[in-house]
C-alpha cells in the first residue's frame, strides 16, 4: 500500500483554528490511504486450492447494486434493501487480525482472501439461504452474527472484514453483513453520516428478518459510525411498540462507537435500559475518535468516554482496549485484532454474569486467541459492569 501526505497551511482561508482542526482530523483519517480495493476486486476465482477455509456471508444492504464485473455493490444509496450471498476463502497463511488483499483480482487463493462464488438474492431467497445455513448447525448452536461496518468503508472492505472476523473468532455463527452506503472516501464524512441515518429502516427490516428466522440467538457487532445506525434503529424499534423477541437477542456489542455521548444518553433515555447489557469497546488512544470529537465541537465520542460508571448506569459493560497495541495508525480497528479472542472473552463475560456482586468491578482478562501459528495474549479490562442488571438476566 502506498503512502500519501496532506498539507494544510495555517494561513489558508478560514484561519488557523480551522486549519488545525482539519489537519488533526484528516491526518488520522488519511493514515491508511493509498491503494484501496475498488471496482472489480471481487472477481470470482476458479483456481483450485485445497488448503483454504471457505466462509459463506449473507449480505443485506442499502447500497445500490453495481453491475460492473467483480463489484456487486457501490457507494450509491438504494431506495430499498438489497440482498446477496458471497463465499470467500481464507488461505492457510492468514495472519489473525489482517486481511490478505489480492494485488490483482481475482487473487491467489493460496495467499489471498479470494471470492469463490457470489449471487444476488431477493427477500425470499435471502430467508431461505439464512435458514439453510442455520440448519447446518445443531440445535443449541443456531446463532447469527450481524456485523455493521463504520465510516469510510467500501463494499469489498466491509465484506472481507466480515470474513476476517468470522474466520479469526472461530465462532460457528451464521454471518450476516449489514452494509450501508458509505462513500468510501475520507472526504465523505457528511455523506456517510446521512447514509447511516437513511439506513435505519433497512437495519430494522434486517433485524426483524433475522430474528424471525430459525435462529436461536442473534448477536450484533457495530463499528464506528455503524453504531449510529444501530442505536437509532434500537430507538425506533422501541418507539414502534413492536420489540424484537427478547429470547432471541444475544450479544449487542459496540466497537469504537463514533457517537456523540449526549446523543447516546438521549437514545438510551428514550429506548430504556436494555434487559441484556450492551458491550461497549473503548480505547483512550483512538485517534479517529479524537478527530471526530474535534469535528463535533469538542464533544466526547462514546468510544473514548471516560466515565465508565455512568455508562454502566445506562446499561453497559465497558471493555477497555487501550492497553492493546493497534496495528492501524489511528488505533481505530482494535476490535478486528482481538476477534480471535472472542470465545475466551465470551466466557469471561458469562462468568462475570454469575457473580453475586451488585457493585461495579474491574477485571483484567488475559484472553488467549487460538490460532494455528501462535497464542497471543490480549490484556482486556472489563470495567464497571452493571451487575445488578446482569444478576436478573434469564
């Protein structure tokens, strides 16, 4: 990936203050800029490769279909919800937390993430495909994992991130990617914010379809601006008076949420404290959230909020990732790096729920991620869990 540099002079129109804000904001957002996957990168490979692991991903999206070969969906907004299915193989040489992008499509399945099959679906075939995937799991294991990506994310990036999370976690859940119409460029912050807002109805419809399937549990993970889509959807479901079936709602996790803390508090007041606490992954060194805070007039973002006790009172378990070294310059993607520790983290949370305490707590979890290459320890800190609420869970 090639590098790039942005130069902003203090004497540009608008004054030095604006220049400083733009510089601080864009330096972290542009940290990974350079060559990025674009149209055609999802070309299907017919190359035979035995030492790979295939993953089937179901897609629900508010993106407009893109008919160019190897593309599927682009940046434009759709007036409705579209569906697809993709099978992507992961090479045996894969390193946890990373995505091995092909230098040219369709890539080499021995070394790259490689698309093996794609097809567009409609409502009926999406439901059928979902239930077919669930039927491959034994009873008691029929769970769904819904992932909602964040700002500045192109469709191939969202798809391959979903694959990486599923592969590294080792969890057998059926993977459903909800992808909204992010513009996929650092200058599209306002476009993305509006696209995320538009996507609320699409996400509500998706969650109702998934919880209405044969799934026993539905788990949701949102990253960055994707948490705006998620929390607004939760709020509107509450207002609708037609809640999702509580027995099917599993883990709801918010990774590095790019969400104004006051907005989150207002949403929670309207939606009410959740029966099952939300999991909020925070990091004090997240430079992307620092930049977003500057853009937002200095208001703290939920993913970097420092009052864990207040978040616990709202109904959240706070997990601090600050001590984990990030591989991206902005420290905004740590959630992807700890995916391999998901089973251990889930066990730690379950053990926490069984404790009879009613006060807040801090627990350091040495969650060991199991990979074929190595065992890596992640010093996760579980902070100020709302144990009173947890003790009442069924």
